[in-house]
């Protein structure tokens, strides 16, 4: 939690639950990432936090945007992005949405199947396409490998079909998984991409772009490697796979730009002993359906802070809705002060990413997560 966020929350009593985002931290994160990867163009994955305030701050710094839907295309353009600064990175798109994006000036589209190529050829003739390949997600706390990406052995057919239909195959993309804590995972993925570049080149299709994806982590409860570790592995792997003929590079960070820039202030609704073992359950006014969807499977473990300083004990943490799925942490060990009381405030740190955008519209009548910016 940044000092600016704590000072702001200490100075006023806000209606909870509320997410507060430090735009200065977002800017600092962008500058640090740009410095670590000076050869790469940064496309912010706006699904992480699509707030206009975030987009405007990043666009002013020269950042580009990775969009996942026509709604995000519209929001990006409304925030001041030029269409040339957008990449339509979702490989599954509605034909009408492709056509609208093309009409609005978006020229780069992700694919991972021949069928998607054929849709784009019909709705966006002459578009540039980047084929996403499937790679290992070992080490990622939020894996992404099973839903997207074709096998590297299939990419040739996808891009050769694109060329035959008049599209421009420009490159390869991959994603090693969100909140990727193992920098080494980029190595095999880059090697696989290099093989594709060589095979397609031999077939007469010269690729020029490698999209390294996102996955760069933010700090939750466990230590994470520094950006220098990621930069070192990626640079070494690129030299090994491509030699001096390096492709143009793109990175698509989301979580690493906005994650540690946010904090949710929440109120304790109930503290109760449950079950035969009389475990202490703490119910908050924010839960899975209020923005903390990434606690599914207890995958993302947010730091949680109380102002009370007395002895602490184990708790189960749950949200406010009438849904038994709305339990945040039951098997993961969390401790909170033993004298915690109804009405106390807690702060959930590193909640700038995938919270506001995940919150439900009105499940159980609860409003979407309110967000403020400092």
C-alpha cells in the first residue's frame, strides 16, 4: 500500500467498500517497466483496470493499449487513444466487432485458429494478424494456457491461410500466465517462437513481431522477483533464439502496472465462531462478487491490514452475499487481531488490478465496486 493511499484513507472516512487507486504509482510502474524493456513497445492490457483515469494517465506517457472487446475499443478511443495505438488481442471475436474495430481504424488482430483468420479476412480485409501459440504456464498463480493459443506445430497452417486470404501475418504472441513468478518461463516460449519464425520464413512468410505477452507480477503476500530478473532471462533468450536478427517486441502488462497501485477499504460485518472446531469467521462487505474474483481457488492472496495491534489469530474470510461460494480464504492461513470487532475497517492491499472490472453489476443488490483516484 503506497504512503499516498494510506494518507488519503487516514484523512477521511469513506463509505465502504471502496477501491482507491494511486495514479502516481501507476505512472512509476510504467516508467520502471519501460526502462527494464527499452526495446519493447508497451501495450497496457486494459482489462486489468479499464478506468478512464488510468487510461488517460498511461496514454499521456506514450503507452499503447491491448483491447479485448469492441467495448474496450470504444473506451480506449474515447480516452484519447489513436486507433494505431490499439491491438485487438483477444483471439475470439464477434464478426460484427471485428468489422467495427476495422472501421474505427484498428489494424492489428490476434488469432489462434484458421476459423478466426477467416472471420478477420471477411470483416477486416488486409488486416495485420498475430498468431497466439500455447505455452507452459508453470509458476503462474493465475494460469491462462488451456483456453487460448494453438499448438506451435499448428501455427504454420494458421498464418499461411492468413496470407492466402490477403491478410498480413506479422508475428507471434504467447502468454506465460498471469502473476508469473518464474522468469525462466519466458525462455522456452521464446525458443518456440523462434522456431516458428524460421519455419514461416522458409515458407515465404517473413514475420517481424514477437509479442511477449503479460504475466509480470505484482507484490501480494509473497516476495516476487525484480524486473531485472525478467529482463535478463528475456534478453538472453531472445539472443539465443534470434541472434542479431531480433524481431520488433511488444509486452502487454496489466497487473504489474496497476496491481500495487490500489487498496480496498472494507468494513467487518460479522465475527462469528462456526463449526465443531469453532473457527473464527470474519465477514466483510466486499467479496468474490464485489471485485475479489481472483480469490477463486484462493489463487491470488491479497495482503490484509488492520489498525488493531493486539495478539492475532487465524480466521476464515468471507464476503457479504447469500452465496456459499463467496468465501475468500478458508484453507490459506490468514491471521487478524483477536479483538477485531464488527464495524472495524480493514485494508486489502494490491487490489488495483482485476477488482473493479470483475465486480458484479448488482448481485444480491450490491452496487459495483466504487473507485476513487488520487
